[in-house]
C-alpha cells in the first residue's frame, strides 16, 4: 500500500500525456523534455505497481487502469488549481478569452456558461465568435476552439468532440420535405453525407435557401421556412431551450470534430485557463 500521494509533477505529466497520447507534446505543453516526461511516467508506474500506458511503435494508448486513473487525477488537479486561485489568487482573476465558431458559441457553449460561472465564481469569460476573429490576435486568445478535420499548419490540435448530424424540421410540421432545404454555407457536404448514409431519409426539396450560419438555419427552420441537416448537439440543445424544431431522422456520423487549437510557440496556460479547458472537455464529451 502507498504511504504517500504520488509526486504532483508526475501526476501532471501523466495527465498531459494521457490527454495528448504523446510524451513529446506533453513535454512541450509543460515546458519539459520528452525524456523527463518518460521518466516521470515510468517512476509513477513503478510507484503504483502497474502500467498506465500501452507502448507500441509510434503509438501510445492508455491501459484500462490508466483510463480509470485519469479521471481521478484530472479532477484532483482541477480541484487544486481552483482552490489555489480561490485562496491565493488576486481579487480579480482576470478574463479568459475564448474564441469559437459562432454556431458553437451560440447553440452549444452559451447555454452552459451560467453553470460554469456558478461553479467557478470569479473566473470571467470573454466569448468571441470567429466572425470577429480579425478583431483579436491569436496571442490574446486563451482558448481557441475550431471545427474541422484536425489539420491546421502551424497549430497543434486536440480533439475534444465526436460529431453526428441529423435532419431537422419545424416541430409543428408533419413532413420533413415541406418547404425549402436550408443549406448552411460551407457545410454543403452534410446533406450529401446524410443521403449517402440514409438514402431513404426525408430530406428532399425542390428549392433551396442558403444561409451563412447554423444559427440562421435553426431559426429559419423554427419559423417554418423549410428543413435542414445540422449537427446533432446543436439541434438537441436548441430543442432543450424550447426552439420550435424537431429531429426527423436517425443521427449519422460526421467526419469533422471540435478541437482546441494552440500555436506551437504558445506558452503554458494560466491555471484558470486549464480549469476552463477541463470543464469544456467534459461538456463536449457528454
């Protein structure tokens, strides 16, 4: 039996390595070498008496024990950071600037933020949509959320979601095909992906209306302007908020995901930023 808690540095190295599944990237995030991270993990495993990672050539994954241990370690580190900020931080902890696609910010993040401010009073959030991305420099963004396939030159991307898409219609409309098909600009492949997976799916239409955001598409559908295909998390959150839409078919996997973006030269985040990112990982995983 252990007679003391494992070294906190080892635990931080474990959490970063488990999240990134890469010792080199974990070292870069923590300001350590890959060799130092590997030594921390080996020492922690020796202390605990079990393997936390499965190591293969060019591939790292968590063992079953490591997966179970990660949740406890992450919660504990989060609690330490929060308590430190609460007891020893300045009266005002400053503001966390969060940049996200406008539909993600409006349809997904915004409804959850009141709970965050209740759980973590004193951590201020500045939410900026990517429509206004040019009004703020990359260096001023603490948490940068982007949706795509995970490949952006000059950035490291951490996947935080798995997405599905669904067809939606106005809740009071009997048939999905009533009215125009509402196409979100830039997401033309959603309709094609859905038809390919559900060829009998109810998403036919003679006319089309194109809008520039999912927010506009949801609003137009709710007003009886037609039907659309959108990400399931956005549709369900809108329905929970009382928006007059309904899901009209089964979900279909979507290849894009949400990612945390970080410039390769960006410095380690402040503790309150890590608290917020851990909270975001939780709501995107639910």
